[in-house]
């Protein structure tokens, strides 16, 4: 039998924790040794998530009860803020994939501005590698601490980074209009996320200033070799559980056609198992990636001259969170990148 | 008892026809004399729409059976193309509110380009008044033929026309990213609109070139006193029955702040019963206008300097179709504009 | 102008409170003088329910601030338990429609068994009239305190009471399998009612013992002239906001056919504005009554000899709560029973 | 590498065909050699089902083009009626799992009564084995032709067969009230299944007489050793894609308690990978089995003496169709029964 890496999931009782259990339970080289959570410590996972009842899982424990000497890798699904404190205390030999925002922002002032408090593990922050798998896999491979990207940034950066690298698009005036299912908000009991409030509704939130722009702009600015890139980003919630569709509006460098952008992306991702460029004219939609680790992308010529429109879709809980986390785990431990991630999208 | 205008609804078996029945059944000055439809002629309305069973309605007849001598006003809900042929044959004393796109475009070449066939009632096309009630009510008042606006254009033009009039926004680079419920596609049995295909999905369509841009650009260009305005418009379908949320991205003239735009709109609409500017910071959502003839709007400052973001919501079947049609009927016949339109939004 | 009864709504920030505002805002003989609530006291109603923004409503006050000397009728939407304490303190000249369960059960032991605490207003409990409008309108007319029925009981009792009165159905073996939208659970922030938990799910709850059986059995037993009737009742939540569909399984007295049951109901309700018996073979569904005060019913012959199946649908927030409350208000104050209740169902 | 059985899927462009592709694409011992369909012949599967784009699949061919000499097993997803004609012509060495209703009913008169036409492959009908895996696996093992059960019957029979075998429940008065997602109706473009018609609706259909009762009664009567069992069955559509929840009302033999029924089921299924009896008091819901081949069951004591209530949930496309088909394939070819079926439920 294949060797299995013993792993822990911290914050196992949130949606991304449960999704990690779903994905890892079919992973031939990972074994879930510990599930830890705060409020649900002491419970069976099946009490918290009845859909996992048929699996043989360890009982949920409190964080201090995790036996770190048995663990080689940890998926950290704790809330922003809590994550950095816990991670700072982990043994140095444990490799970490952090799904919170805590180690995504390299500049501590920027972190503090968007997250409202000073960073409490500045040393680690420097060490963290931004885990956008297809773009940074070389650095991820050797990282001890991977900051798993946010869901919105993943959907936007996978098309934008190669295009910016190509020099064919304008650095300014990029607009990202994103539509997300409601699981992005987590399992916390909030009135605004009750079924009766979300159903038959579309709403925009954090208009003109959502935290995820920090992450997007940091990556795009780095891609632009230091030129500060600023984007307009509007997140919207639509009545579905899973999925993000980002519609991205771009200006092209004079003389460039949208078909060229499509070709650049096709070339960039032609051997990738998870990122697929659609045939010309087909606009991907979120149902096509539901439950799978895919990002489906296409590029369209706008009627307005010199402008292009990109449509990019992911499942926010998979490629936008737990799936990309497993992909990073595979990179870090030298497994083929799609190990345990061959789930076909669940449609209808 | 108040005098009632005898009206006919052509194309009564589509969603906008049924919605007109809902609205007019509580209108004190309209009486539905004829319901006409092609495939459902001969049926009771309750067979086609069981939710209307408790109403006392005439049986559906075929179009040639409508007794035009009894009718003073007609709501025409026929498909694009069919509408112009029928309307060309109506008696001159019948006043018409056409919910199709047939008389919205003044330029026949533009019509032909977007709708794929030459216009067959060019004379009437000149006579038609574009029925965006709050903007063109003076012309609507005396019109024989009102071209009721499309749902997407209504949501976009109500904020954009006054802002363009103000001279505070740039004429170029306007981007309208719209999210619509599925009733905009009508009741035709299409595989792509089955529940299992729409549920848990967000999809973009006609990316880079949807017919409604013709209508939007015609109105904005007229507002700009002839300068040709071009917009970027992306429609998207989200899993809900009713509602459109348009997110509009604008550049402001240098030195203008987004708060000024908000004030312009507030001033423009302060006495309007149906268009409401939200308090600063509140992003309206579609559930707030579900079933009502409202358009709720707000303006936000973008982080990118000199840019503003507008969020505008309507119910596509009410203010985006049948409600605005009744509003235009009220204008044409001299009734207070909100007569029969005092439905409160149905939430949750 | 018509005289308007000054009314108060206690518990205005719940779903049934907001629905009362929607219905009463178009009622020609009611005027909302006070909106009271606990946690939202001090706020504008539009802050709590943005869909009511276009209405001119009083600011929400705390319960002690209601000026009772100005009020003639109160709609009480407080939680079970809280209701009885507040109502016991109201001035005797105020007439009360209580939407909680507090005064529905006449037997104090039965109340205590199902609601877990002794009743604290036993005197009033005797005085209360069960507000199933079509059945008890004579008593409702003169009542000071009307106990508005539960949503499940309304959907089940409207068909069952006349059938039991007819002597054509067996008193035992009645099974009510009910499917409800999620607004029946109120607006409280509960994890189990988050969108992502309810969407794409059907769940049964309180299987074998839901509180509403007390109310159903009390009414059926009274109808059976004291013979104790016991029913099987299973409530289920389906992913929609509004609506209850009750499927009721009956045994008929030997020799009776299901068509006879249908005729009994047709005769019983032929002049009722809100209760409609469907044409033979048509199974009503919840979309047909969405937003309206209707109860649509039909009776079907089962294949199993001697058995019939009834399908009964209501909107839980209208005929199942606030609509029936307004209907009872109309009965109590001598207005035509459908005053302010002519909303047509909102479909699609 | 493990030996793979070459398989064909006929009717590949329906939902059950696409679901078979999803499940078989991760099956180590099956290889999809042919995908056949009528209307979509000539297309890539990704054109018909974009969510399958990342898979390497054969192009869809017309039925006559399938190379039967290369095929050892066929999954037949053709419509009722068409299936029997095609299957009658297949080579004798090909083993067949038929997902239609064509070979589920052994009595040809019963078939003709419910399906409206004489059976056209009577010889094969006798040969067919009813593929309720957990109950008939011994016969399935050696069958050439397996009639895969209907979705409603699967959810009802898995609890009912062992209970009937136990002699603890009454043979008469069984009532099955089932709630289904809309995919059970297939992908055909029907107005009644449009999103806007299904959303915010619950509807009953075929009340008092749905085809699936034939299948349920045949199996229960066989279990009752020939005593003719008659059931009451009401199917209902709820607004979700996948899932069936069956609420089953039973009378117990005098002296029996519901806990005994639960124990019987627990004993019956204790070693089964897919059928799970829930802990006492937990009512399973459809989200717990979404996308997985599970059937989750529990038994409840009713308040009415001597009565029990069973709640049983499956995913109609998995255990109710394609998943059980793969399970039967595993049984027929001697693979462990859960091969390729270890998908964890996708929640939320």
C-alpha cells in the first residue's frame, strides 16, 4: 500500500474543513489523523456533517489535543486572525497550508489596513508562499507555509497573471465583477445568509472596497514587476451554494485582438489538468465546475474597440479553497498534482 | 364607479401577459375586455396560469377575434417581429403599449442589424415614443404608440440618463454588468432554461454583443445630444425567477466625486413614486423590489480614482416590463402615475 | 375618506410583522399607528426591511412606548410564551389578533405539554376564539381576542373540518404529510436555516410529534362532537421561501366515493373568496397561491379502495399567518372579508 | 494495470447517461468504449455536457454505429418503450443493465396497463432480474439482463422489504409520500419543468396512480410470498435538482414497537457500504446523500398507537439510477460492490 502522509485539519467544522475531508478521503497518499475545532470539539464529524457519516473519521478534538508529533502536514481552516496565532506555535517540521487570509499579504501595513489589526506573526508572514498553484508551483514545492489564495483572487488571477506577463493588456482600468455562491460566507449563523434572505435575490456588497483586492493587486503588481496595479472589484452574492463567475473587463494594448489573449491563455495552460480554456464563443458557467478543481476560462472581444471581456469560473470551495489546498499539498509532497482531485463536476 | 378604459392584452399567455393581468386586475380605471393569444386560444386563463383562477377573466381568443371597436388601449406582448405586423393593422383610435422590441429602435438599419430582418412597419416606427416613463413622460402622454423599454435598458438608463445630462460623467468606458432572473427569457420550453440547468448556476450570454445595447446606446447618444455613446454590456442569468441587478462602472469628469452623482440622482428622482435613491452605503438588492414597480439605485465611490460604481435594481417583469407598461398607460390616459401600481414588494 | 381603524403591530420585525405591513399598507380601513419590536426598537422599518422603504411608516418603538389609548386593534406577532404575558396587560378596549400559538389551545394541560411551560394567562385563554376564518367567523366577529391559527393547521383543517362534519370520512387513520417553505421558521439566525443548508435539501423534522398536532386534533375533536381524534402529522421543509402543501390521506366511510368529498367541499366553499376547490384532476401547487390569501384544495380517489387523498395549498405567510389575521380583522370590525386582501398571486 | 471491462452507454445524452460517465470515469475496471445517442450523435460529449470537458471520452455515435463485438457490458438509458426494442437486438454475449422501466415488470398485462402499449420483448422480460442490489444480489450476479429499479421504488423498497420479511408490519395501509428533485423528469424541454415554474413551488402529480406503484407492489407482493400488497403512493416535485425523500407510513403488527423495526433494518444493513440506518432520532435529509450512492434511513414511533414512520433518502441520479447501475455492474462482473462508488456526498 502507498505511503500516506499523516495530516491534521484545524477548523474542521467549517465548510472548507468538511470539503477537505471529502477530497482527502479519496486521496491515496494522505491520511486524516486529526480533526480539530473549537466549538464542536468532542463530537463525531457525522454529528456536525451528516453527509460524512459513511466515512471512518477521527473524533473532533480541541486544538490543544492535536498530537503534533504524529502530523506532517496541516490544513488550517481557522478564521482570519486566529490562524496566525495558532500557526506561529506549530512545530517547525510540520508543513502548513493555511486557507485563511492571514499569510497572503506580504506587506504588514496593507494587512493591517484591510484586516483591522496588526499582524501577530510577522516573521512567518515573510516565509509564506502564495499558493496559486499553477503560477507559483516552484516556490510552493519547497515552502513550509503556503498561504492558500482567496476564492475571488483565484478566479481572477489565473487569467490575469499570464495576460499581464504577455504585455498585451493595459495595467489600468481592470474591472472584476464577481458573482459568488453563498458558501463563501461560511457556516456562521447570520440573518443575512438565511435561505429566505438569499433566495430570489442578487446583492452586491463591499462595493468599491473588498478585502480581496489587496491580494489581487499584490499579485498583479508583482507580475507587473513592481508597477502598482489597481483594480476595480465588485463582489456579488447569487442564490446558489457553490461557484464563482468572474467577468473581467480589460483594455488591450493598441493593435492587440482578443483572440491573441485567448491564445496566450491556451498556450499557458495547455498541459494543466485543472485550468481549461473554452472553445471560442463558449462562455463557461459555474455548473460546469461544481464540485471539481477546475477553472474554466474564455476570452471575448468587446464591441467597444480595444476592449476584451474574460469569463472565469471556479467552485469556490474546491479550486477556490480546499481543492487548491490539496493541489498545493500534492506539490509540497511531490505527488502528481491531480492526486485525489479527479472528481468530475456534479451536474445537474 | 370610476370610468374604466377597456383594454386588450395580446400575447396574454406569456409571462408579461400574465403579469399585466395581475397588475390590471387591481387597477380602478382599466378593464380587461380581451385576452388574445395564439397557441392557447380557446382556453380559460386559469388553465394556462392557475394562479389567476380566482379572477373573473375573459376566455382567451385568437387575435382575429378581438373586437377592436370595444377597445381603447392594447398591451402588446407578442414576440419581436410578430408585434410590428399586428400593430400595423390596428385601428388608429386604439392606443398601443408595445412590450416587444419592435418599435424601440428608431434607425431601421440598426434594427435590422440586431434583429436580423428588415422592419415591416417603418411608418409606425417613426411615430413610436420610447416609454422610459420617468424620462419621456411628456412625449408618452400624447403618443399613440409607446415602445415599452427592455428590462436591462430600464435598469441602466434610469441612473445613466440624468448623470449624462449633468455632464459629470465620461461618455466613454461605461460598463454595464447585469444579472437577471430567468423569467426574462419567457415561458418557451428551452432545455437551457430547465430548472436543473439554471439552478446552482451563473452564466453569461451574448458576451460582447447583446441586442439591448442598441436600445441603451440610442438613448444615451440622444441624451449626449448626438455624440455617439458606446457601452460595454454583459448580461448574466442567475438562479432566480425575477429581478435584475445592474452594476455600472463609470469614469467621472475630473474633479467630480461620487457623492455628487448620488445627489444628482436624488434631486432628479425626489418626487418620483417608483425610483428611489438609497441612503449612502446601502447597496440595493433585487429582493427589495420583487413584485413592485420600483427601481432602487445607489452610487459608490470606487477605490480607483475618478471612478464610480452604480448599483440599480428592478423587477424585470414589473418596472422592466408590465409595471412600466401600466405606468405608461396611466400617463397616456391621464391617471395618476401610480394608479394600480401600489403593490408592496413581496419579501421574503 | 373612509374611516380607518388605528392598529399596532407588536413584533413588527419578524416575517409575519413585515407581511402585515405589506397587506395593511393597501387596506383602506386600517392605519398602522405603531410598530413595536424588541431588538430593533428605534430603527426605521426600512432599515430592517428595505423592501418597505417606499412606504410611509412609523419608526419602530419598544413595546412599552406604544400609546394604547390611540389603538383599537393590535396584531401580535411576538414569540410563543412572550405573547401571553404582553396580551394579558393590554387595555380591555383593544381588540387583539394574536399570531402566536399562545391562545390556540384551550386545555391548559395540553398547552403545557406541547409548549413546555404553564400558561400564564389562563383567564384570557378561555376567552380566545380560534381564528380559522371560514369555519368560526360567527365567533370571531364578536371576539376581543382571536388566536390566529398555525400555518400547518390552516392548510389541513380547511378541507378536513367540512368532511368530518359530513360524516363521510373515518375519524381515525388521518395522515397529514406537509411540505413547507422555510419562512415558517422565522427570521432568527439559525445555522440549520442558512441558504447553503436548505438549498438542494428536503428534510423532515419533529417526526411523530410536532406541536401543531395539538391544534389540529383539538379542532377535529370539537368537530367530531367530542370524540377524540388523533392524527399523524409530518412536517417537512423544502427549499423555497413561502408555501405549504399538505397531502392528506383519509379513509372514507364504506360506500363513499372521493368525488362526494370533493362535492362537499365545493358546496361548503362555493361563495368563499379565498378557498377554492380545483377542477377535477388538477393538483394545486404552492406557486398558485404565492403572496395571496388563498387556499386551493382538491380531492383524489386513491387506488387503494376506500381511500382518498387531499392536496391543499396556502402561502404560509398569508392565509397561514398575516393574511388570515387581516381577514379576521375584517370580520371583527365588520368590513367585507376580502378588504385589502385582493392581492393576486405573484407568479412566476 | 487492472483489466477494464469495455462498456457502452446507450442514451448517453440524458441525465442518467451523463451521471454514468461521471461515475465510470473513476472506475478502475470499466472503460467507456462507446457513447451512443439519437439526437446528439456526431457531437462531442463536452458539447452536450460541458462539465465533462476535462475527460477523454469517445465521440457520441448513433446507435447502429456501436461496435458490439468490442463491448462486454451496456448501460441502457433509453426511454421506456425504446429500450425493449434495442435490447432485444443486442448480441447474447453482451450483459445489460437497463435503466428504463421496460424490464422491471414481470407481468405483461401489468406492464401494458401502466405503460400503455404491449411489451415487445416478452422473452427477455422473463429473463430480466430486478436490480435492487442489496436485496437481489445473488440473482443479479448471474443475470444477463438487469432491470435497474426506479428511483422512487429504490427509496421505498430498501426499508420496506426487510420489514415485510420480518412479519412485524401490516401488509395493508402502507402509504409512501415521496418528494423528488426535478432531474427525475429528465432533460427534455418541457414548459412545466422550466426554472421559473419549479422554483418556489411544490407540486404533487399522478396523485392516486403513478407508474412506479406497479414496481413497488410487485416487489412487496413477492416479498409477502404472493399475498397481493397494495400501497398508496404520492410523488411530489420540490425545487431542487437531486434527491428523493420518502416518508413512509406503516401499521405495525400488534405489540411491535418502532424501535424493533429500526433494529431489524440495522441488522439487515449493518455490513452494507451504501445503506445506513441513522442514529435514533436523526431524520436523514437529501443533502446528506447528494452525489453519493447512499440510502440513509430511519424509523420513528408515531403518536398514533401502533403506527411507525420511516424516512428514507437517496440521490435519485445515483442510488436511484446510475449509481445503482454501476453497483449492479460490479456485482455482475465480480468486482467489490463499491468499486468506483466511493464518492463522498457533495455538501453544501
